């Protein structure tokens, strides 16, 4: 396939006409693509230029500026760990170090986890908090984190 | 009255057209407002936050580049608050700047250095290590990018968007990781790359050709006109007169013709002026051998050849690379005084004279086509069109031929091939600055000419506008002459040189 799926093309097209300039639509268009393909691939950026007239440089500027766009293929389990104030006070930094160690313990290319710091998950009472895909985990600490992660198997 | 506004800038009332910004007004009034991201040829970005000014009645400082001057506004550029803002602004820009001035080509003409000396001079308070970023990135045939030195003023991004409309550069990532770059491994390929080096206020973009060649404070600058095409951009040639070496060319602001820019081809028009490619002294074929001779001797022999052959057997072959003043002196002497009737134009056969790249470069790569045609029309008393007349010249079979050779090698690649066609003519005097001309067979004498940066005068560009070569360097080839000087020597009473 060397272009977007037809239904996605339609959605992109309708976004592009919503604003004064097509360039303004880059943000929602990238979200559409990410929702459809899980991540934004270099080909997608090239297709946006070829088929929709958006400059590759402009698209890439937006895609790299915002941390919630995924520019690499997704791991099976995406850990979103809160690194905001309350969780930080409750030791989030150290737990994240532990998760990094856990990730590092897999042979190269075999790790099923990705880790990303995110602002508040809205559960400060359960700080430190993390999401693994759609599962919420509260009061994560250095002692229980390995067990939580171990429960996720590909 | 309604079209202008008057406001107070420091202690002076300033009247400017309505819609002007305080920055534009300050520029006109020669009031210095330190800035990085503002450039008169680009849109306003307002990202460097450095051009802070104090406006009476405003809650906080304003950026002059985006502040429209209004009637009665009172602006000061020298209050303690402004100085404080500069200090912090500068410290902010320097947080991750590598401070590698000793190995940076921009040193001596760098915004960060200049403003540090003006408003800075304090020790940095940063104790954390600097963010490391890609260095010496190859961004194109003429460009090297050091992203650590970059202060993200976005001038280059706007240049790509607004001037060349190629959109090749962007700011990727964000915060202290933000870097300037192209998409992926792409290279910038257009003919205006070195303008990015010019507008970069720091040493992030450097020119591959000029990099590590010379410290800028050793360079002397002279205003002249680019001889690369018929647009006639106003340029500044940078050279070291003590070494008789030309190093680089930069555009000079001329709103009517080239604005703030020039093309990369124009930057190469000094290469042939340096010693390695220069004809240093006059040469002559004496008894079948090429010999270096004093210029007067070569001119003398030319004069005797003309006297022997007669004016009706003498012809002139003229390229469009010389100034109007030179053509006038040349035709005055040879045509009016000596009575030579046959003049031929010498140009490339394959040129696409009307080509235009939409920015500056034009297909007529002769700087003074219009000037030559005007001089020719005047001397011949009829309107003359531009064309290559080499074939007609050879067909006429003159006994003596004086050829004003094209100067810039890359716009006259046909030069060497054409020289071979002159072989049958018994006395050919080449007036040229190019050493390569001495390789041609069948030439009688070579007179060393000055290059465009070594003489004053004017060209007429494609519109017929007068383009003044204002200042001249001493010639890199000591005995080189301008056409005017050569003709003056010819017109002198005969010196008694014995051969």
C-alpha cells in the first residue's frame, strides 16, 4: 500500500478544509493517522506531502514537537508513568529508574515495554501512578513494580 | 499627515510611514537595538526576545520588531530595565551555546559576541553540563550546520519559506533539544544557500568554501557589482590585500535590484581573480617561443602590427564582461582614432538570454550586455542586437585581431574552444585576466587585464540600470591593466623599446 486507506483519506481531507490554512490542520491530521496506524511512519509524512500538499518539514516539526505522537513502532505494552509533582514527591523518579532497569534486563529487541513520562493521570491519591496500556496501577513502588510488569506477557 | 506617525525615540522625535515598526524606525535613525531574529528581508518572528524597548505607559518591555510605531508613543532603548533584559536574554541564549569562538568562523562578526561585549560581560551562572547536539552536519554542497551554536532565531527557516519558497528547513523537537534541520537526510540544493550563512546571526551555518580559510578581521571589503549575470547584484568582495587573495563575496543591500540577497554562482566570481588562475604578466610569442615581456613591449608590437596591416585589416572581438567606461575608451582609440571599422561581439552560442530563476539569477550571464550594446550602437550609429559573431569575425580573416576576452570562467565555458578557432589569424592580441588563455595556440600576445574587483566604472544591467563598481582592490596580478589603462598606454607617444 503506498497511500492512506480510503476511509482515512476522506477524514484527512475533511480536516484540511476546516481551518484557514491546511497547515493548521497538521495536529488533528497526525492524530487521525496515529489512531489508525498506531504510530506515525516516515511514509505517512511523505504521503501527506505528495497527496495533500502539506510540507514534510512542517509536518515533521509538529510531530517532533509534541511528545504524544509516536514516531516509532509501539511495543505491546506502553507504560505511561506520571512524572508530575505529587507522584514525584512520592518517589516516582526512583520507581521509573527501576522500570528502566526492568526494560534493560531484556535481550536487545525483545523488550515488550515502552516507558514514557506523562503529566498528571488524575489519581494523585494513588501516587505514584502509572498506566500500562489501558490498565491503571496505583501506589506503584520499587518493591511491587517488578511483579506488576511481570504479569504482562506477550 | 495621516500617512505618517511621529513618536519619540530616546530623545528625538521621529517621523516614519504609518505601519512601520519601532525596529524599522530605529534602523532608519541609526539607533542600535540589539536583535537576533529580526531581518529586514524576512517576516517578523519575535522569537529571540532580545530587541526589548521601554514604552512609556506599558506594563512591561516590548519587542521593537513587532511593535508598530504609533502617534505620540515614547520609546527608550537605554533604560536600566532594557539593559537588564538584554543581560538575561543573552544569558538565556548562551545556556547551551558551546562558546567555541576560537574555532568558529563567525567569530568577529557574531551577534552573540558583539552583544556580549556590548551588554553582557558577566560570568555564566550555569553549572549544569550543556546539551550536546549534532555538529558539522552536511546540509548541502555549500553548507555546514552546527546545531549546538544555533540559537533558534528561525531566520534560515523563514528564508527557505519566504525567499526561495523551498521549505527545506524546520525546527524539530522542542525545548533545549530543539534543532534546525532538513527532513531526514535531505540536502539543500538551490542556488541561494550561502544567504543562509549570511543571515545566521551566529556560527551555526558556515560556508564550505570559506570555512577555516581566514579570520574575518583580516579581511578588507570593497563595494562592487557581481559580474556573474545581467542582474548586477550589489556585492561586497572580501579580500586580504597583503596577500593579494580574494576570499569571499557577500551581497550588499540594494532594494531596487537584489534586495538583501545574491546567488551562489555569484559567490564564485572571485575564484578566477586569485593568483593561481591569473595571467600575471604580458606574454608574447617571440620566434616561436612564448616569453614573458613587459606590458609596454607587448602593446608596442600590437601597435606596429596594426600600422603594418592597416585599420581596414584590423578587427575587434569584444565580450560583454567589461565596464561601459572601458568600452568607450577602447572604441574611442581603435575606432575613432585609428579608424578600425569591424567590431564583433563575442558571446556563448548556447546561452538562454531570457531565462530567469524567479529570484535573481538571469540566463544572460554577461554582466554588461546592455552597456556593450549601447556603446556599439553609439560607435556604429545604428541599433545593435546581442549575438555571437565569432564565425563572422573568423570569416572576415583580419590580419590583426584584438580580443577583449570574457572574464568569469564559469559563465564563459566556451572561451577555450573559441580560442582554437582564431588560429589562422596572423596577429591575435588577447586581453585577458585568465592564465588558461596562454595554453591556446596561434595567439601572438597576451595582455594581463584587471578583474572586476580591481577597477571602478559601471555596468548596465538587464534593465539598463546603472550598476556602479564603486571601489577597487589593487590587482592581484601586479602588472594587470584595465582596458582604460591599456588604451591610455597605447595612446602615449611611442616609447623606445627595442625588441
